[in-house]
C-alpha cells in the first residue's frame, strides 16, 4: 500500500517490488501493467511518475485529461478508466489509446462512429459489474455475451479484454474482491474460446486496496492511484 509519507518515486519502487514478489510466488510469467490513476493529481506528480517508469496514465474525466494532455502530450499512453458519457466521446477519441469503461451498446456505437471519423481503431475494454453493486457502472455478467456479439461487427473498435471494480468493502477487506476477480477471469476465458478471440487478453482489475488479490486471480493490468500518489486532497 502506498504511503503518503513517501514520495512518488519510493511508492512506485515499493509497488513494483510487491508485484514481483507476487509474480515469483505464483510463478506468473505475464507482465503486469500499471495504470497510474491520476484523477485529481497535479501534472508535476504525474511527470514524476512517468520519470520513474510509469508508461500508462488512467483518467476518469475527459476534460481533466485534455488539460493534462496539453502539457504532457504523448509522454505516456492515455487510458480512459472512468464512466464515459456519449457526448464526450469525440474528445476522448483524440487522446486516449484505450477506453476501459465501455458498458453500453450506445456508447460502443458512438466510439465506433468517432473513431471512424479519425480513421483509427480504438481499443476498448468491456466493463462488467461482477460485484453486483447497484451504484457501480458495468454490464451485468448475464448481458456480456449478447453485448460481445453486438460489438464484434463494429469495424473501428477492437475489444481487447474486460475491466471490473472490486466491491467497495475491499478497502477494508481485500479478500472480498477475490470472487469478483475470479469471475471476470472465467468470463474472459469463455469469450476467447467461444468467439475465437486470441487477442482478447487484458484483465484490468485491482486498485490500491486489492491489486494483490487481483494479480493472484489473473489480472494483467492494475489501476493504481493512492498507492502511488498518496491520498488525494479532493
């Protein structure tokens, strides 16, 4: 867990060491990608994280991301990790390499339309609400397969995996996230098998409170804010 008494550099060092401990213990060969969750984080701290080897920045809000992109540009890869409204998709398609939070056909169709305008393929993750908490975004697991079938024909988006959030109680007890993460891994394997999608490989799950459990359950992309930057002021 990140320590607000430490700086960004020390927190990243601790985080990477912990990831390597889990990989060694579980004999995980796959790389675990770190997405630095930078909602409310000033540019100076983000730049420090990039200087310490962070390659992917995750933003929750399009407007905040655009302001930071004006300064940082392509010094890193930008991912949208928050809920995306359809009226923000056009701007989102200008800077984000990946949109991790696609949870409706309407949103997928709008991303496809805007990506076509820009003559690019947008990589997406499908957000699934495996914790079944009503306040969370994400498709219910029962809707995932029909959703995949509706999205696959769209030519300008490429689904490359799944994303989920652990239950809110995971802040107090990270083990509560384990069944949610295990279910997401099983869903991904079934999708790869059923639709012959070998590139459908990303499992984006795990945040500062539960990333260790997420990695143990197959996560290869973790979204880390507090454990890198300390507590946000907002």
